[in-house]
C-alpha cells in the first residue's frame, strides 16, 4: 500500500534537496535545499512528471525567490523567520489550469478584510469549570484520532488513524494540547517543530461544533506558543482553511499576520481548498 506521503533527500555532487512527496494531495514540496538552483529545478520538473503531481511548492530563501520568479514560479506567501530567522518565500508552480484556478478567491479576500476591520480584542473570559486543558500523551492517540475523524471528513494527513497519531507523537517533533469535557476530547491543536530550522507550524486544529463558543482553539494555541518559546522556537506559523472564518479570526486575534494564500493547496474538510498563511514572531 502506497503511503500518504514520504520525505526524501535527493543528493548529487551539485545539490541536495529535502523533499516532501505528498501522494494524497498530488504535490511536491521542497522543504530545504542547497547547491545549484537551476539543476534543482530541472530535477523537480522530472519528479513532477514521474509522480504526475499538479502542484510544486518551493520553500525558498530570500536570495533565490526572484530567480524562481524569473523562470515561471509565483510567490504565494511568506513565512518570516522560517530558516533560522531568515524568511521563507513560498514559491509555487502548477501543471494543470484546474489546480491553479479558484472560484472562492474574492470571497476569501472579503473575509480577510472583514476580520481585520473588527480589530483585535483581548479575551478576558474564563473557561467554564467543566473544561480542562492539558498536554496530550501518547496514550491519548485513540481519542485524538476519534476527534479528528468527527471534525474532518477529509484531512491532508491520516489524523483519523490512531497508529499515525502515535507515530507523529513518538517522533518527538510534534506536541499536542487538548481540551477535555466530561473525559472526552472536544478540541485539540498541535505544533509541528522543525528543530534544525527553529520554526513550528501550528496545525491539526479541531473543535467539535457544539463546543465552539468558548474560543478553545485560541486557548490551546496560547499553551503551544508558551512551550515553543520556552524551547527557543520563535517562528510560529499556521496554514488555515481560507474558507474558515473562525480559524482565521482566531489567528488574527492572537496577533498572527496574514501573509498570503496557497491556491488549491490540499484536500481538507470536504474538497481541495486554498490555505491562508499566518505568521507570528514569538520573541516580540
């Protein structure tokens, strides 16, 4: 059985590429690289043909994004501080018009504008007594998988599989925080830490619909941010469903900056969707 995704390193005397090969979402992503840029792009195009993928994502350093722009890539977002303090320019190119085209773009633009117009407010409300927040343990994998299965009919990674959740937690690079209500998980979020580049993605955010009025995800993200900062990770970012008002509003309220949108980036909820890029400097 073919995996949902694989990570690979391609090395030659002229370059090295760290790849995220995403079979489920039909995309190839360059997470890190060094060496001859032109040769790297030639290799990437070969791999795109081999895998029959429709989207190529290149996490580029400042020195290289204009070179990629000049050969047909486009800039879709920026993650400040991603490369040990240097910015990540998210460059993309597409192999099919259908993958490049979005019918919801203007609707998503209006939503971002609406969120910004409301301004940031400090939430002083207290969490009701029956709710508790804690860091998740490996033995919580089954409950976490059940939560993700209940919230998302489709998700970019198999978070509805307890074995996958266990693997992610045992890897040591991902931490989860959860909200419990009557001994059941009703909300969860994680931070996927890149220890070598000193950044973290706030991801796997899910809350059961009947528990969404208390701002649980914001509270979980604050816990995650505290642990990240304590561990010397100051670059935090998140990719939010561009159609999700609640998630985008939560990130804005927590001081994240909107930094672009990734077109038809992944299958999530019930279809392929655009994802908004949000970034926060935890050191400021």
